[in-house]
């Protein structure tokens, strides 16, 4: 994806995360607004993400999918840290225009 001498950029990470689909909604977690933050440093990648609700039955599966797609990133020795956060609370306003239109909410 990138050259070994470079560190990842946030957009590369978000692009990879778009392959993670919330199976209940059928939309990727980036357009759903579930990815709250991406921080990249030379040796660490930190992701803050949430679920649509704390009782999301697909939460563990989504987290597993996030870990899987992030493990494909280069450099392969980068430390990956994922934090599941609940503040601010997710709401449909966090969705992209594409997601709202796709779901018929616009």
C-alpha cells in the first residue's frame, strides 16, 4: 500500500477501514460514522471507534474485521491499538451523505 520508508497516512487507514461492513446495516463503518479518530505516528496506529449502540450484537465481529484489515497495512511492524469508545454517542448525523442517501435518510 505504501513504501516502507513512509508512515501511514490517515486517508490510507480510512480507505482500508471502508472494507469493514456493519452486517446489520450493510454499510461500511467509515461512512456510517463509526470511526471517530485515526492517529498515526511512526510506530503506532490508534483508532477510536464506536458502535451504533452499546448492545450491538455484531460488535465483536466488527472489531475482529477491523483488526484483520489493519493487520494487512504496511509497515507490518506498526503497533495497532483500537479503542472502543461511547462518547460522543453515535447518531445518524455522523453518517456521510453517501450513507444517508444509500439508506434513504436524505
